[in-house]
């Protein structure tokens, strides 16, 4: 009985397929086992061969990956200038304080601004807000044009 169990057994999940011991399978007879869980072996196209078809240049990204659009720059600048010009910091706006500090620092031009100057605070805050507005503007504008949302 142990000899029959070692020579042939049914594989669970493959229906009626049976496995025989290697001593009983002839070299000309192959076992063909298949399952719905296995994908067919299709080789992926070689990207280097695809590059040869497009003139020999291989790129991983789109050629215009930045997808620069002047609408985003224009609307982003307007979109940042409007809220940053609202006078909420002691009756003055962030844009006004930034431009005022530029004028103050230009009054003694060859000498650079001191590290304790308010110019650096307004410079960092104003540009941080501008770049955040431009980044979200690019995401929103391109996302809308590409039908992401």
C-alpha cells in the first residue's frame, strides 16, 4: 500500500491530474499541469528595442515632463498677490512689508542685509507662499486638464 501511495497521487486543486513518480514517467511523456492561478508566460517588450524604433533615444519620462504652462504662472502669481496684499499684519500686508524691507535694504546698497533684519523673514514667508500657490496651481490645472478630477 505504501508503494502505491508513493507512485501516484492526485493533486488537490488541479482536478483529475495525477502525479506519477519519476521512475514511472517515460521521457517522451510530459506532464502538463495548468492552473487558473498561473499566468501565461508572455515576455515583456524590451524597452531598448522600443527605443531603436523611435530613433535610438531611450527615455524613461515624457519629453515635456515639466509640462510648463504660462496660465499656471500667471494665475498663480495673481492668486498669491491677492491674499498676500490683505493688510492683516499690524495694518500692513505681507507684500507691502516685503517690498518695504527691500527699499530699506537698498538704502545702504553695497552693504548686505544683516542677519537680524526683518527682510529675511518677509522674503522667506512671501516666497514660500508663492511657491506653494504655484505648486498647487500646477497640480490643479494639469489634473483638471488630464481629467484626474
